[in-house]
């Protein structure tokens, strides 16, 4: 979007509202003519200036809610028809507004019920309303479009085609391959999903179901979130699936989505979730959302993904005998812990992603230590040995190198998984276990349903420790060389060219290891 030209005009001032009817026609005509000049500005892609994804997100408005209606044609190699409705507050006077949308055909756009013109600019859909939008106004944008599950050349993510339908994997920069949105975690919003599919299919999405309507040969499922969500965490599953229900702690509804033919074989894994939730609650406090569960997809993605309230897993993770049971359970806990760290408390910028992955890796390792006797210290010592190499390859944990265009691993390198968990280990060594455990609980409580930054974490850690920790964090989060480990002066970096062995026998963070949620690309 682009701010209205002519700062003194009544339709373009940041504090202006639409002129009341009693104003003279001449004044109204003058205001309209000024804004029409601005409306003729060429379409251009914008962004919120994220260091890693500069063209994601858009300034000028704050999304309150998305209503996404999708109609599945019964084949996962054909576009879905879709209507995306966005309710938002404007934060600036706008004569144009940009939406992130890169892989679909737009048939029409309305703004506040009136037809609007639109144009493509890079990965943006640039919308020009028939009249400018004043700052501080409530607006509704309705886009009728297709949503195409077919692969985008040079891009990863968005729709994932499964053996019997579709699922979503939008992290980090792919939600706008599925639907028009403000595709940046700094702008969280409520979501409603309405998914129509031929009878015989089951649709499930984030949040809780509100209604199921059957008409003729099709069924429409509606789901709503009860907490705000980043676009990268949206999930819609369409397939020949079974939805299995059970109770979690304090009556939390737990629902899992599995291929119908595999429900019996997968049940031994699924029944572990309530106890895993209880374990996480014992560490950081009450589960932050209205429901949880696993979506086990018949697809090859190379990762698991913490989509809010319904984490995405490859079914093969649970059926491949090469993976030991303790390891699979720790990966389940990795994605579960993201519901607190990354989903409820979301990164303000993508450079803050270490707060997501470092914490998820931490609780993955802590669970393995407590439940399977896999020592945390051994894993952290191996990570320390590899840390300088990871920093050279991917940047320090809080300043990761930008993603390479078209490269699947993107920003998800070892430095923000075990490398970031190593920072948390060093912090626990520095301030002591009681202070560290209090920090973890207060962090997720203070920032629940919000976004937070690395600076916020440093400030809170300093307050709880009772001393300024900025110098400590500066080296651990931003230094190209790993500082000495508190309490372990004997820990050393691995010799150049020698990979540090991890506790599971693979190179720490290597490409063959299922580290964390397996988005890691190693070196």
C-alpha cells in the first residue's frame, strides 16, 4: 500500500475521516480529485522491512481476522476456488493497500463492499479502493481467487499434496502461496476456515469445529481459532481421514487426524500426547490454546511443523523402524513445545526465530534426558564443539544469514536449533536452574498471544537474574565465535574439518539427522 499524496487534503490526512454529507459539493469534489491522483500511482511490492524476508508483510494496516473459504475439487492437482475476507484496521491513510499473494488467479476484489481495482507486483496483490481509506478506519477486503496446490518453480511450502488430499506447510514465507494475507508473524489475527469437499473427504483446520453442513454431494466444515495466529501457522487438511478424539489435561480436547486405514497402527503413538502435554505444563505452565493434536500426513516433506493446535507430521516418522521410540517421542515434544514457543509467543521478526527453535530443541532434549536417560549435557557438549562451524555457515543464532533463493532449508539451519539451545544451556549455567526455570514460565505468561523480540527476552532474563545480562547475550547470540561455556572451561571447539559427534551417533546438526523438526540443513 502507499500513503495518500497531498498531506493537507481532507481525505489524505492521517486523522481524517470521510466528509459528512453536509459539506459542500465543491469541497468533496476537491478531496476526491486529490486522491485520484494518488490512486494512479503504479503498483509496487512492499514489505515491513524484515531483515531476512524484506518483502513479507505490508505496512499501513493491522489484520484483525481472516475468513478463508476453500472449495476442494476432489483432486489435489487442480486449483481450489476460494474467497478470502480480511477485516483490518488501517494504521495510515491509504489510497492503495498491498496483500501478499503469489500463486493463484484473482477474479475480483472488494473493499468495504465496493469493487476495487487490483494489479500484480512481485509477490504482492496491490488493491486500489474506489475511495481512499482514512487512518484508524475499519475495513473489509474480499478477494475471490483460486488457490493452486501445484508446485511453484523455485519455491517450497504452501500446499503439500498428500496421498489422498492436501495439507499446509507455510513456514516461513509460503502462506501467501495459498491465500492473500499479511504474511508476516508480526501481524497475528483470528482465523475462520470454511472448507467444502466432496463427500468421502474430511476437512480439519486450526481451532475448534463450529458446524458441519452437508448439501448434495459435498460437505462444508467450519473451524474457528480462539486465539490469534500468525499466517505461517495456518493449517487445513483435506483427505480420506479419521479424526480421533481423547481428553488431555484438565479436559483439554485432543484431536488427531490420520489416514483412516492407519488409525490402529498409529494409536500407540497418539495416546502419548496427553502425558506429553502434562509434562510440558509441569515445565512452563498451562497449555495456551483451545485444542491440540497431530496431523499425520501421507507425504514426504522432510520436516515436521508446529501449525497452531494441529502439528503436521510425516506419517513415516511413526512407521519407519529405524527411528527409536525415544527419538520419535522427543520430536513429538519438540512440536508440542512450539505451541508455547513460536505459536503463542511468536517472533516479532524472523531474526527472532531462535526463540522458537532453540526452546523447542531445549524441551526436546530435556524430555529425552528425563524420559529416556539421554544426557542433556552430552548433547550440549557436542553442540558446543560444532558451534563455531555452525556460526560460520549460518550466522549467529540471533543473526542468521538470509535464505538462499529457492533453497529448501531457508533460514532453518543448525545454528537456530542446537546452536540456540546451546545458548539456553549457557544461560542456565550462568543464572542457575531456579532463575532459568522461572524465566521460562514468566516469558510465556507475559507474552501469551503476542509477539516478542530477542531484546524482550534479554530484558526479562536480566530482570529475573537481578543483573544486566546484555554483555552475556551479546557474545552468545551475535558473536561469530562461541564464548566459553560457564561451568565447563574444558569444553572446546572441534578441530577444523572434523564433525562433532552428537549423542545419537550422527554429526551434530548434519543433513542426515532429524534434528528438531527436521527443517535444519546442517552446514
